[in-house]
């Protein structure tokens, strides 16, 4: 119990450091109550990958603790609108999800992109703390989670290029499909996903009121051979 509370205090101090107390108070008020809609997307890995040309040569590797710390250090350059996004990713890594892949530019060795791969083999994936993040994850699926393209490298086709790399990693591990969730208002990420062959299979309406979470899952078009029967809406408390 003490370790998670210590981490939360640490992240709070970082939020104040980079955003100021006014930012922290505004973020706290915003998170007391919020409603969000996520689009569930699935990709059949038996299908060939789409050709994607990334305009930034990069290398890809599993993140180390120093990579994550460097990601946090870049907060001062990313702006206040990215504080929560990057601190959330550090929290995710610190919570035990270590399958984070980091893309670095070949010229200058700068971090340009991060994204996690999640499976049911991750010990935390089935815990109540993370159940809202993985409402449909099955044993035969890998989920792509918490993508972030650093601002200086947006518009260069990094996201679809790295996802193609992660598809190959998923195949090597024996997964026949991957899924991901994108916020409904995040049109840029949706375009990146559609570019590499993702298809919509559900909507997730999520409502949070202080410590209470409620998710409504609505099946939509089902990708071929997903091996899941369509069902009516269901509620996750």
C-alpha cells in the first residue's frame, strides 16, 4: 500500500514542478468527473502489413529505466498539455508494465515515440486497477497501449511505422491479432491505426465520478476471425 501512495505523491510533485499548482488544481477538478468514449480497434495479423514510409530513420528497443526518466525530463519541452500523458506513462511503467518500446532517431539518438504491448501474461493486466484499460483482452491477443509521439516528431508517419514493427514482434510471440483503444476525439491516432489495417469492433463509454468508474461496452462491426461472438451492450463497474 505504501509504495503506490509514495508513487502518487511523487507524480503529484512532478506535476506541480512542470505545471504549477494551478495546473494541478485544474487537473484535479477535471478528473473528479469525466466522460470519455474510446474506439476499440482490432488487427488480424494473418493479413500482410501495409506499406508505410516513415520520414525519420529510427531504431526501436525495449525501454530501460533511464529511457523512462529521459521521457519525464522531456516534459519541460512538451508543454502543459502533455504533463498528464507522460506522467501516466511513467506510472504505467513503474507499476510493472515493462514491455514498453522506445523509438529513437538514428541521427541524434533522441526519443521520438513510445508505446506499450500488453498481454494477459502481464501480471497486472487482470487486476482491478487496470481492468478498465483492458476490457476485452483475450489470451490470443496483444494490446497496444499508451502510444505517445513527441511533438518535435509529429507528422512524420512514426506511429504507423512503429506499429508495423510491433505487429512483427507480436507475430514472433505467436499472437494472431492485436487490439488497441483510441479516444473518439483523437482523430490523428485513428488515422494512424486505419493506415495499418485496424478495424473498429466496439465503442467503450467510460464515466468516472471521483473513485467510481463505469464502462459501457457496445459491440460494432466485428473483424473477421476474431473468435468472439457479438453481444449486446454490457456494463463494467
